[in-house]
C-alpha cells in the first residue's frame, strides 16, 4: 500500500545493507538473547540524523511511520516500538568510531563517480558540546554538589556542608560583570574554591583507611583539583565536569566570541558538493595542522587520488600534505596569463560553497550541539551528520530525476494526442511545471 516512488523506499533499495552485516557481525556473540537486527539499528540511526530528532522521538515515530519501517527492512506494519531508546546508545558504543566510518563510507559510495573528483574543498568548524557557559563560580558550585553526593553515597559524615553559605555566595555571583558587583563576586568565587578544597580534604581523611574507595574517586578528585587551581591564563583549561575534553575556540564571530567543543574538519568535492571526509580534533591546533587527518579520511573513502585541496587563508603554512597540493588564495602574480587568473578566481570563488554545507550539517543534521558524551561522541556525531547529509543529497537528486521523468512522460503523452485534445491538457501540464 506504499508509494514505491517514495524517496525513502528508493534509498533503501540503493543501499547495500549486507555491508553492515559483514562489518558488524564481529561485535556480536552467538550466545545469550538474540540481538536486534543490524539493519534495523543502522536504519534508525540514519533516520534519526536525517530527520534531526532525538533517540526517544525516532523510536516513537518509527512505530507510526510505515516508510520508516520499510526503510529498516520490514515488509509488514509493526504495531510495537522496535527497541528502547537506550538500545541506540548501546549500539553506538558497540560499533564505535570504526563502525560509523563504515556507514559514512557507504554514504559516499552512493554518489559513485560524483564523489571521485581531483579537487576538493576543505574547511574547519566547531562542533559545540552540550555544556553551560563556563564560569569559575558555576564550576566550583558543581564540584561541591558532586562532593556532597560522594559523601552521601559512601555514608561519610562531613564536618560541615556549607549549604547556607554556598547559597549566599551563589547570589553574590549574580551580575558579576557589573562594576559595583565585581569585588563582592570575586570574593565569593575565592571562598567557593576554598570550601570545595576543604570538603575534598575532609573526604580524603575519611578515605585514608579505605584504599578501595580512594582509588574509586582518585581520578575524579584529580579533575576537581585541576579546575580549582586553574587561573585565567592556565593552558588546557577545563570548562565542564562531564565534558573535560572540550576547549574554547575563538572564530572571530560578532555574536559568539567563544565556542566550547571540538574542532571538526569537513571535506567536500569541488563540483558535486558531496562530503567525502570528516575528522574531529581533540586539540585546539592551527587549521594547517588538521589537514593530514582530514585528507587521510577523504582518501580512504574515494577510489581515485585527490590532487588538490582548496582552502581559505586560515590554512597558511602548508603547501603540500600527503602528496596533495594545498591551494590558498593570494595576490595576483604578474606572470599569470588571463586564463590562469580566471582559473584561480573560479577556484577560490567555489571554495565558499562549503560554508552552506557546514550550515546544513549544523541546522539539519544535529551537528549544532553534540549531545553524545566524550570525544568518541564527537567523532560519532560528526560521522553520522556527514552520512545524513550525503543521503539527503542523494534523495534530492532522486526527486529531481523523478520529476524530470514525469515531465518527459507528460510531454510524450501530449505529443501522441491530436491537436484538439492537446489543448485540453496544456493547462494540466503548466500546473505540473509550476509545481516543480
């Protein structure tokens, strides 16, 4: 009862699902309860990223949408949810970054020769993590709350909890940028750090007789102490307790001075605009130092070698990486012919085409804020977003060809009609033409 010309059905026929069975079988055991089908889990992940919705929402919509069910390999309507939303978390952890690279490679291969171009465009953006705006006061209060939870979990009676005092200091931190509030806020921040250190020493004394409990929280205490001791100019500052790998990146934007997350490199083909390579970077390095990881990712997903990478001026410092020429816009040379000048102008104008691609990755495919935990979560989310973009591009190309085919059928049918009958159908043809 489904429309077999629907884009999702066409996409499900175009994808070779056996690739995932071969690649992911090693992550499963023959013993125990049978696992969910691999095609089902991969299909749900791709639909989630395509539709820009959460794990909970995709599981609910899958039950209501027969096209989603057909895409995931079901021939009959299912009236129950396919899995719990947490199963998607376990599946992402199971296959990891390597499994996501297999999915991304499939999305590139769908475009065939359009993905095998000699010239590519490279750019870097920031994938922000799901963290609050970091301040010393916020981090100190969070550390104190975590220490209280540790004391409660280990049945430790603290000498003093400082609950009432912390509440007063939190109020003092409000509007701390105001000139009249700055002195009081600075004193409150200093006192909060002192309270956190005092509670940590109290816990440390109680753990002195129990080495097992101390080892259990040693790594966490080390993180807390690093945060409490860091100053304004401390290198490798920590901005979040649950995302300690996130760093601050200043991109010179007027509306957002700093972005807190990780850098992400994106590589697209020059003409077709297919995303053929992505890489996430755990350090805040200069753009030129991110080229090797990004270009190696692109080369692994294409069958023909890349000859030239077109970059912006932020990549100055590199002329060749992995045998690939790095082209950066510069001043016009006197020895250049008119033809050479036109080639350079066209090449670097085309470089700007990657900017809307990054915009779509962020606004349409869940790359604006990454809700997955850790640096591995950054890599997984980036690969899934790029895969979804390539699938969406394939769907748009399919719909365009389908429309052209329908118009060709209408023209052919009109040519077969007699002159008198043809006039009756011209209006219908014009309506369909406007609807394209």
